[in-house]
């Protein structure tokens, strides 16, 4: 007699898996684009002027974020790198659970799915947030004086409901250097799913994160999983930082 087939444990209720992600891709909103005039709230289109080594004057159009970057309060002498960081991207790895009925007994990465108007698509990406909070606005930005390390833990909890421990904080890296000066830091956070504080994760998302959903994906075979999603779901885009991370895991020598 054949042994009964056992199904793999699913993430906790409210968290999408590879098998249920497609069900969350609801109809894509229709997006129209119009030129910004007056005083934009978040971004500014500017022209950079500079001279190359030969003395030739050159120009370049680029986008800059409209906010300043205060020094981190937990460092008495913040480095120059602290002050060029615009955002944090959280690589949130959930350790294998000792209670498989509660969370998968394998290393899992927590991602977020949300609709991005710029792409007119849903995107799968790391939990993330900008590195300063504008006065009186709570839009996932780092509070004035808040360090990337503290910001990453806050964003992780706000977007997924989980509490983690920071393992490492990377240097400032460029998002899209051809079009913007914006830089982020990649922060690795480890999550113990068996602690009391992670028993019932409750995200605290902002109003403009109406489409955001948490997704749990096994670390093993992550690149193959992303390739499969991109192939099967035309309404989905994979964030380049997430894809690069997965490719690095798959192709490391």
C-alpha cells in the first residue's frame, strides 16, 4: 500500500505562497500619465551640467527625490554614506520553523506584492521604504534621525507584521544610475517564526499601500520560482534587485 502523499505546510493565513500568488493579481487599474507642473510632491526632474576631463561641458536629465537626509541618531559621527541613503530594501529570511504546522520547516524569504503605476503591473519585491519622513507625512519614510538599520526593522514590521533581527547592512547602492541619484541600502534581517511576537503578525500599512500583500517563497530554487512566475503571469513584474539577489544565490561559484 502506497504511503499517503503529504502536502507541504502553507504560510500563515493572510500570506501568499507560490501557489496562491496568481489569485492576488486582480484586474490592473488603467493608468494615464500627464506632465507634472508647479510643485511636485515626491520627485523632481532636473538637468545636470558638468565638464568631462577634456573640458567639454555636458548635460544630463535626471530625477531626484524631494527630501533631505538627516544624520542617524544612533551614530554620533555618521559617515558620508549615511547621508546619501534614500531607502532600505529588506532581505527578510524566515528561519525554518520547529512547528511546521505554523510555518514551513525550510528557509523562506518574505516578499511583498503590490501594484506599481509606473509599470502598469503588479510587482514582486523586497519590503522597502524611503530613508526620511517628510514632516507630517507617514508614507513609509524613515523618521528624521532614524538609521537604515532601525528603518529596516520598522518597514519589515509595517509591511509584513514580522519582527526580525538585523544581520548586516550593505553600502549605498544605485537604483537606476542612468535616470536618478537615488541610493538604497540592502539590509539582511533574520526572522524566528516560533517566537511569541511573530505568532500573529499584524501589518500596519499606510493608506497608499492599499495593494500590498505579503508573499512567502522558499529560498531553495528562488531564481527558478521567479522565472516561472514571470513566464506564467504577464501582469507581474519582478523587481530587479530581487532578481539579482536570486541570480546571485543560484550562480555563486
